[in-house]
C-alpha cells in the first residue's frame, strides 16, 4: 500500500522503486564520506505507505525530510482529471490512489453492463477481458458506446492501461519516484516515472460474449471500504473522491443497466480495529453487488472471505500484497493496484543503480510490509548482493518506540536504509535522524 502528493500522478497504495537520498547519491562503493564530519553517507528509501505529504506534517524542522525519495504506484495524471477530482473535493492535497479507485468503479460498472446483470457472480468473469484485446477507450461513456455497438472493449484507465493478468491484477504498472523538498512536502517538479512488469503477461481469455446492447436490469449497488480512520487515513480523501467522481460520471452517462448506480460508503479503519468487519457486515446488509476497497492489504485479508463468500465482488485500488495473486477468492477479487512483486523489482533496481552495496530494511510486520520487504530482498540478492549484505528487521507498529530497530540499523551501518510502513514511519525516520543516518544529518 501505498500512496504522497502525487499532483501529476495517480498513486497510493501499495509500489515500485524507492530511493531516498539523504544528502546526495552514493558513490560506486555504496556510500560517501563527508569530508567535514567523516560520517558515512546513508541513503534512505520510502514506499507508498509513507511517501505522502502526511509524513512531512510530523516534522517541524525545516529540511528534516529534504532529499528523501521513494516510490509508489503512480502514473502521470492529467490536469483535467485532477480538476474533476477537486470539483468533488476542493480540499484535496494528495491524489494517491485516486486514479486506481476511479478505475475500480468504472471497471465494475462496465462489467455489469457487458454482462447484462448486476449479480457479481455473473459479471465478474467479464472484468479481466475489459482491460485488453479490444477497441481502446478511456471513459465509461466511450466504452459503453463500444459495447452498445457490438464491439469489444479495452479500457485504458487514468491509472494506466491496466491489462489484467489471470489473477485479476495489472500485469504492468507505472511507478512514481517522489522526493521531499526543504519544506518537508513532496516536490512535484522532481517526480519521475518508471515502468515495471510486462503487458505480455496479461491474460488471454477475453471472457464471455457481451449481453445484448443496451441491456437493462436491477440497479448496480457499489459499496466502499476505504480508510476514513486509522493509519492509512491520509489515503482516504483522494480515494473517496475518485470513487464519487466515477459514480457521478457513470450516472451522467446513463448509468448501468438503464438505472443510476447506487453508492454506499464505508470506513475500513485499519488492521488494529474491527471497523472493516463491521462495515462489511453493514454493506452486505445493504445488498451491495461490489465493494471497492480496502486500501490496506492486512485489512482486506480480514474480510475477503466474508465478501467473496457472499457472492459479492471485491476490487481494491491499493492492495499490493502478493498474497492475493493466488488467493482462493471464488473468482471475485480484483485490484487495480499492482502486486508488490512489481514494486520490489523496481525498488531493487533503484537501490542497485544508486550503488548501494549494503542495505538495511525496516518493515512493518503485516502482509504489506513483510511481502514487499521479502520480495525486495530477493530481488537484491538476484541482482548480485550477498545475503549477509542485507539486514531485514520487522517491527510492531503499535510498539511504544522503535529504538531497538533503529539501533540495529546503526550497528549494521549500511549504505542504504529502506523504511516500509505507514504513519509510524515518521517516528522511525526521526530516530534515524537523531542517530545521524536519516534524511536530516
């Protein structure tokens, strides 16, 4: 999960390559020596779970995060799309995962129209095929026009071309490389983009034949399970805005099955509460056909069986844990965010390109953190680093402090430190700063 301020891109949620240079890049040996202080240069890397303006709000000293870079699932968003989002929520500061949430709603609506049914067990088999192989379209209205003309749809969303693999997830994704400025906010001008994965790995089965053009039926009801509270609450506003914008535009284009799509909103909280369980129970009692969310992989793992077991489609805009790729979901779980296998590949490439020879990884002990950390470690080893040149430490996000974990990084003395976590990352980075190995030294 991840994703930052992402003013020109779609972000949030779980990942790709992450590099945060504290005060500049490493030399070929992996780390430079400061001539004045004799201190070793340590590069710090962040991920989609912490690379956002919300992180900077926890730092009062100017430049405390300056130069820190990281990555998140992100594509360059058009000014038109961000303007449309701001019309829904004028207070938006970040756009993380707004595009992925928008696309999740659009794909769900298109699948129901193509199937001629609002029953998720009927329309779910159509969803993968809507992302490849047909006539390209980039809006609900344009895609429905193709469906009604008897054509085949290839929806290219605002979050990218999508091109789902058989597991119902992107085979290729764009990642943004973000950087904090002297004001501890993300510097939009410094954002770069990289691609990980391969569209050639997309599924080939385009699904069942479309229903008759202009098919009508029972109204499609979509619920949301998005973080309004908890450690991913900073992702909530852009995701909520993305979902509402999509609903608005679907209904402006005539709705689905001849009726307006209905939206039932809900809070996911985080994995330390039972908020998601209570919300899912309420959404199912409201007879939703699909649930968009959760953002957190850990939260989704607590409710996926309940949702898919009820015959309801779940489509997450921000789950990145690779556990979902082969999860027994009755064919009813999808995600518009890429799996961490792609993020880890890009992250490892960046770490290597920066010339780091030793790497410390501090990861939150949940499916997102451990999955991304382990995949990153494996990619670093495959790229030539030895196992003993990588130190991997997990932490409990509810711990009173992270002194022990920070000290392990100090003792290891690596060229680079990767912090994979959520809001608690600010305390970890403050600890690294205090020890002279964080962004502010």
